[in-house]
C-alpha cells in the first residue's frame, strides 16, 4: 500500500506519527514532586511504513521506545524506533516487507527467516538493562541513556526459548525476574518456556512444558511459593496461517486453564485447574499465597477484548456490550481436583498497575483503567480501538474504590507507579492523557497524580508539544537504577 489505511488501526490515537524526536525542558504546570527522579519509559507501536495489507492491525506496528527523563523538576523527552531486524530490512527497502500480524506466510520472500518481532509492547528494566519486548519473539536490548538499539537479547546465548513474554514479574526481595514464552519452540508450537534470571541478570533456569492448546498467553503471575500460568481460549492454528489467515481466533466454547507449579520446582509438578469457557484475560494485577490458597486477581472479560481476534472466531458483538470485571480466582493446593473459586472484586477495566514491592504478596491497593459512564464516547485508538477514560484505585481487602473520571473527549494511557520517600505516602502515578481538539487531532499532557488520592486529579501536568501515538505499556526506572545501568553514558 502507498497510503495508511483509514481503519481504526491507523486513525484516531493510532494515527502514525513516525517521528524520532527529542525535546528538552518540557513546560510544567504545577510542581513535580521531589520523589520523581528517573525515567518513564514507554512502548509506542508506530508503523514506519504503510502496511502490505489493508486489514493490518495496530499490534503489528513497529515498536518505538519513548523516555520522559525527570531531574530535579525538569523533564526531557526522547522517542526512537527500536531497530529490530525487521525495522532495518524495511528501512532499507523503504516499504513494508512483512505481511499480516504474526503470519510469516504472508511476507515478501526477500525476508524469509528474518526475525519478525516488532518489540512494541513493554519496556522492561532488569539487572541494569533495558529491554523492549513483544511476546512473539525475543527482547531487544536498548541503551537507556541514548535509546539506541543494542540487539536481540538471548542471555549471552543461554536462552533456548524463541519467545519471551512482555509481562515478566520481578520478586521485590530476591531481585529475580520470572518470565515465560509461549510458542517457545516455533510458530504455533504448544511448548511454553518458564525461565528465571537472577538479580545479576543471568539466566539460571529454563524449563519447557506443553500447553493443552496454543493460547495467547499474554501475562502470568508469581507468588512467594508458586509460578502461575493462566491460558485463555484464543488459539492459533498452523494450517490457518499457511492459508494466509489470522494468527488468533477466539473460541467461545473452549475452557480456560491455570497451570500452577512451585516457582523453584519442576514443570513435571504442574497442577492444572479448569476455568470458565470462553473467557479472556490479558492482564492480572497480582497473585499471593494465603496458607494453601493461591489468589490471583484478573482483568477478566466474557470474550476476547480485541475485535479482530473475536471476528476470526466468528464472534460478533459490540465492544461496549462485553461484560467482565476485576475478578479473583482462588485455588486450594491442599485439595485434589481442578476447581477454581471465583470472587468479584471490582468493575471491568484493564491496564492494571501494582507497586513493585507488592509483587506476589498480599496488597492493600492497586490501580487500573476503566470507563467513566459520564465521559461521553471513548476516544478512538489504542490496541483494542477505544481509550479508557477513568483511573480507578482499588483496595482489594475492603473493595473500596476511588475514581479519577476524565471529561468529554479525553482518554488515558496506562500509568506507572513511582514510590515516595515517605513510607506513609502511597507514591505517585504518571500517565499520558489525550484530549481531542478537532476531528482526528489530539493534544496530550503527562499527568502526575497522588496514588493515594486519585480523585483529586493531577498535582502537576507536563505539556507535550508533539502528538503522542497510543502507548501500550510503560516502566518506571529510578535515577538510582539508571546509575547502575550496564551501558554507561
Ligand atoms: C497485546 C499486545 C500486543 C500483542 C498481543 O495487550 C497482545 C495485549 C502490543 O502487542 O502482540
Ligand atoms: Fe500487556
């Protein structure tokens, strides 16, 4: 194609920007809290070229890594493409050579065998290194100071898995990073890798096990004792791909599963618990142990939230009619059987954010994005095609909810959490807020919100002089962590 398609994947907040840019000393309204010293990294999918096919999706767009750098109340901004093998091949050809989302059979023959991943989902910081991730391939390492791409990351040749999740979990006490990869043995393979990197960043464990079906396993959770792998029935099929079809199709009549194993144990010790049919979940807030019980808190919906994954499975419904909620699933490791007990915790939503120190532990509060019933129609754009317009703070123990509702024509990107020096203070949330100013024209600000008092709104706002294409996930890296970066300035 010569032009970008006029579908939702390339319009609204998904309108391609494609500019690598740097802006020093952004304008700040209000005072940036002194706790905020460090960098907010963001993953922004932004297609460098018009796609080969009209029906291309936002999830296929080339990854850009953006950085808001905070130093003593001053804010600088940078955004650069992740120079994946795919990006470099297309840059040289000055056009798209890779075809449909996660379907290599639709590629230009000239790029057969070239790494297809676009590194567009989550920036992850671990053991002094910054990675850009996407679940269909391995991570790319990024220089956190310059945003230069350093190359594909395989733990110095140790990693066997061909894929790595965009949702790793870091234990706050041990500093270990727990992660997995599905389709670990190649396209549509049922193999799942389960890996641990120690606090120095060495891969110290990698085990593989087999899934009951090839599932879009987007996230997983750990507790102090267990590693937990939920599988939902959005499935892949090699014959469909070979016929030029979609990678994912949601199957409303297939059951979901949760695999549970001791986190330092063997995959042979996995127990499988059976979940509801047809449900879907992309993100979990957290999980924790209570004696022999394991609780996991999921952003669950009745069907897949992505229209293109539903439609490939023959499911047709309105986005606004999809039911769901923040739901707790509990399993009892002292009992036989495969039962899951379900408890509702909060209203529907997604893009949850947990304090780093609460990972895998009982927790008092967390945050996620939802809809404000009085906010008017949602802004078009983002991975699923509509933006959230309310920020929720939830106390899972008391079910208490607080909300920061946005007004008409406004939308939210996922926040990061920044701890406060004062242990009695809940810290800060930071997120990009978009506002529609005319048809397909948006202005954006970076908002800083008191994490314990979200209904008070922004305490400081950073004005952004460039259009901000919709973000997927972000990561906060403190100045102290940046000072320990393995790549110096
Ligand atoms: C998601 C995002 C992806 C992807 C698959 O948010 C799932 C869910 C940004 O890329 O490829
Ligand atoms: Fe995600």
